[in-house]
C-alpha cells in the first residue's frame, strides 16, 4: 500500500514524523512524506521525502510601534489561511 503523509513542518528534524514514517515503512508499506521545509540532511530509511514549498513573500518587519504590532496580530488569522491554501496548492503540484 502507498502511504502519503503530509506535514506542515520540517520532515527530517521532527521526531514524531520520523517515528511514524519509519513504523509504517517497517510494516511493509511504501511511504512518501511531504513537508513544507527541508530540515537537516538525515534520510529516513525506506521513506521518500518530498518538499512542497509555496512561494514566500518576505518583507522587512520592524513593528516596534504597539499599534502596528496589534494590527499585525489581528491580521494573523488571514495570513494563516492564505499560507495554508498556498501549502495545499504546493502539495497538489508535488503529489498531484
């Protein structure tokens, strides 16, 4: 059986992901783990690791002003939804 694990974290540096992927592979399944960012180069035996990295927009952030920090905090739910949708699209393009 083919098993695809999608995790929104680093793959190779997350002990829980490594443990589950290894256990499923040892049970005789073909395992592919899709994460959103590379971790240290530590392969997981018997597991294929792919990365789905949505394009990131980084801008300089200097929010020392309390009002600007409050506005940024208030906008966080929208940012998380956009980020989640971008990750979903990136996973679709990799696993597709």
